[in-house]
């Protein structure tokens, strides 16, 4: 697959995550600790890696035919914990992008 197609796909996922954050307020989707795996879930890198079963428990998975292995806890984008932080300089992004994601200046919904 050409490199620009992958980049476009990654851009669309990031845009979906950013839009969710600005629509719903403080949550994993906008947290500095969170790294998205797709547009719906990601890893919280605020704490140390855990076992496979602990890693997927917050997604509601009790049994899986495939274990992703040890790593950071996986959460859905709407989750919010006491460690939430957003220090990203959103105004550094192009105005057209900010408009598409519903940027409001401060996210405190």
C-alpha cells in the first residue's frame, strides 16, 4: 500500500479521536497519557505495563481467542480517570482542522 494512503488513514483516525474529544469533553480521547489504537480504543501510558488479561479488562473483555500480550491498560475513548491531562497546544493546528473537529478553545464539558 502506498505510504500516503496509510498516512491518510492515520490522519482520519486521529481526526475522529479529536472530534470525539471536543464533542464529549474531557476523556481518554483527549488525554496526554492515551495513545489510540484505532478510533474507539487505545492504551493509557500513565502507568506501568500489565498482563494481557488486566490490559483488556477495562474494555469489558473476559475471554478472547487472541491475547494481545502484556502492555499498557486499554480503555475506550470515552473513559475518564483522575489522571486526565490535556497540555497539547491545539491552536498550533490549522484553523480548518480545528473547525472540522469542533475546537472550542477550552475543553471543560
